[in-house]
C-alpha cells in the first residue's frame, strides 16, 4: 500500500502566536462504538480472543466515545484536534469505515453530532478551519478529514510514514482512503532542533511559539502517536489521545491488548503518570473512556 499524498516538514512554529497566550478547549463526542471492554483493557489470558469479543455476549460490550476537540486560540483562531466520524457514518457506516468494522463495532452517530455540524452550531464555518492536529491516523480519528480539505493537517513524521506505507494498513487500524488526498500535510520530526522537554514530557514542540499549545511525542499506541498540551488560564489540559484509552490506566489498570510498541507505550504512560502526580490540578483526557467523558466540562478555559 502506498499513499500518493505529499507532505512538507514542519520545522518552525505556525503563525499566530501571541505573548503568553492561553486557549479554551471544547471536548466533543463525534460518534461512538460498541466494543468488548477487553478491547481497551486487556483481559489477561486469551487477550486477543477476548478483545474480539469471543466468549463475551454483545449485551456486555460497552459503548465508547469517539472524540474530537475544538481549541480556541486568541490570535491563531480556532483549530481542531482529530476529526471523529464522517457525517455519512450516521446512515451508511460501511461506505466510510468499511464493512468489517461497521459490522463488528456498530458505530452510532446521531444527526447533528458530526464535527462539521457541531462547528456550525457554534457559528464556526467548517471550511474556515485552517488547522487540524492529528494525534494519530487510526480510522476513528481520520474518518472526517475530508470535511476539512482547506486545512493544514499536522501529524508526526513517524506516524505519517507508518500510516502511508504499512503493507497491511487495516491490521494496524489505518484506512488510507481517509487521507490519500492532496491536502496540506505538515509532518513534525521529534528529532528536530525545535523540540524540547516540557514538565515530564521528554519531547515536545511549541506549536505557535507562545507556549499555548505543545505537541508531545507519546508513541506506543501507534508508531508516531502524539498528545496535545493546552495551556488554560490556571492549569494545563492534556489531550492524551489513545496514549491511554481510559483514565484508570493512569492509575495502573490493565494495559491495552495490542499497542504497536508496548515498550514505548509504557514509557509514554509513565510520562503521563508523572505529569499527573506533579500537576494534580491538570486535566488529562483519555481517548475512549465513556464514564470519564460524561463527566467532562463543556468548555475549559
């Protein structure tokens, strides 16, 4: 498999930074899937079988949120982190995410819950979104990328290589049809001169050069997964992406069954855990925790 889209390296902060800016963050649910709990927290023996639901009746499967985030910067404008499920998933999920996933996970997306609709409800025109940061390129994060064709997409260089060259993308959670477009892709190398440490995170990039938004390398779930650290008025908010599926994994709950690199996943987890211990007032949002998501505020400032 070879993706034909081209990329450009992101070597310097994006335009729009201003002084000691802070941002506001709105978490939004853009669909949900039904999966066995063992899909996100390993069940020990026979973990792969349990992950696939073997031996667990569907009545005991759980509905997990698919998330995206709207981030409001005072001078750079509003931008997105991930895109959630495409509007078409509400009626014909198999056309966007494939028959096998649609049959297994039974995605749900209510009318008006897709990200473009939620932006319009906030009087933000989707075509005016100029920036989308991708935590990683799994299908539940890339499904609606085509709705933001005028945006610049920022993805880690390692993640782009994995998503665009893997010979078996489906087995890795990728669906190239979502991103094999002539979009403006900017790839970030976490080995560049602009990369520095921040708090417990060993490698971060100051996205606007003003400290308001930092991208943090948190590989393991995928080869080039990254998290997003947003500076609020009085604390930080970390969009962990799928570096942790559930809040309980910060507390030592069972690991996910099949990260692409378990060693790096554990390193990334330790960085998140140490950050939580050092800054207990910070908000750390996991990728697919239904209970934690329901308790989130509508807007963080």
